[in-house]
C-alpha cells in the first residue's frame, strides 16, 4: 500500500521517494513496523485476553513446574499474525502473487489454529479440534497452495524442479513431464509435486506447534529460521547473487523478502512478552500460522530440502514425538522421559531457561549451516 502510494504514484512528483523501490529498505521498514506493532499492541491484546479469561490449560502429566502457568493468556498468536500481515500489506508490492499466497497461507493456518484454540477455551480442557479434523484442514490448505503453484508454473512464474543441496547439476522435476500433456494422465503428472508440497507445509506447521511448549522456545527459534529465510529469499530473487550462487532465479520471489522480514520483526515483538516467564502464550493460532508460513515460503523459493536445516530444532522436536509414539506402540517402551524432547531435558534436571537458550543456540547453528550450503554446491 505504501509502496504503491509513495513510489508508484508520488515518485514522479517527489524524486527522493525512489528509495521505496529498494527491496532492502522496504524489508527493514517492514521488520521494524512488525516489531513496533507487536510491542505497542501487545499489552492491549494481553489485557483483552485476560478480560475474556482466555487462559492456557496445562496438562497434568507434564512437568509439575508448568502447573503454575495455568491461566496465562493464550491465543497471543493473533498478535503475531496481525504483525506479519499488516506490515506486508504496507510495504510489499501487492501486485505480486507470491506475496498474496504467503499472506493467504498464514491467515488460513492461523484460522485453523484459532478454531482449535477457541474450542479449547470454550470447553475448558486441553482438547480442541480432533486430530483428524486439524490434519484434514491443514492438508486442504496445503493442497490449495500446491494447485496455485501449479497454475503459476504454467504461466512461467514458478518451477517444480527441486534444488538439491551440494548437487548443483541434479535438479529433479516433481512433475512427470511425459504425462503432463496427456488429457487423461495430466492429474497424475502433478501428483508427486502436490504430495511433496503437502508434506513440507503440513510438517512445518505441526513441527512448530510441537516446539511451542516452553516460554519463548518456539518464537525464538522462529526468529532465527525466519532470518535465514529472509536471506535465502533475497538472494533467490537477486540476479547477481542468484547467478553467483547458481540458484534458480525467480525475479518475483524477491518481494517475499518483505514478508520474511515482517515475520522476523513480528517474532521479536512477540518474544518480548513471551520470554520466560511468559506473559502470554501464542497458542495454536500462532504456532500453526508461523509453521505454515515458513513451509510455504520454503516451497516458493525452492529451498524445501534445506528447510530441515533452517528449522533444525523444529525437526528434532517433531521427530522426538514420532519416535516416542512409534516406540511405545511397537515395544511398549519409551525412548525419552517425555516428548517433545524439550520436556525430556527438563525431566533430566535442566532448568527451563537453560533448555530454551541451548535450543536457541542449536537453532542458530542449524540456520548458519543452511546458509553455508549456498556456495557448497
């Protein structure tokens, strides 16, 4: 909106407004706008959640130290979603379809999380949507994103080829080309791509959701992951950097840098109130939205295979739950004292603050490794 007003409309009357054409400038301002939106609006949101008595339920089988957190306002993820979407609308080029797809994905996953949180609050128990319903809505949203990307691929705006770390010449296509032009088989031609997109986005959304169990843990890791995505998005849309790093350049992708910058600012602003001891929890409305946004951006910039490193802690948290459940069902034995794995370390005697900071450090290491792979191809 401001990009359209200050650059497109007023640049010819006031030449200094040409600064608004630069992606780095608008990304910085989007990030700052998101940050101050979170900091300024945060107290009002927290007070309103308290007035509505929207407090977090703490499961009894969890660490006993967490029982004192019962009643802490939840659904603070509404603040995160607002602080991402509004700055993006203000500073991004709204004629860019990738920007709208990122916004739509964030809002859709936030809506799923909001529904889940709302049911929990109304029923006063730690149950929301059924697992099947929640997963079904996530898959449906991811399916719509995949179909949109297929349409964009047909218009030359997107590629279904994978970028494989450490293998610059190996770029497999997830579309079966020989079937794509057959009127009877073309739906099957895109089936591998659709399944892959659904796995990446749904997996990312649930991984962030599982990580959100300690004060500031998930949102701190999000700051780091979103920061890495900001760099990757910028270089993917920059002609010189993309050529030097031998990346698949997609010019319109660069505008997503503003969305990623807004995600960084929003996460930092929320961390101010979510840091231990937390004044507010993000709830599913925040964790599902952030995970969905991260997964969607990774798919759009063709860094799906790098996502497990960008969000390394999220992946470890999700794997710990999968392994715990599988082990118990197959062997009737648990691998960890409790899953997700951050609770395992708590039960080993680590303080909550120590677990959080050490997981942040691990997240930073993973993100830095992901960025180093740009040239190691």
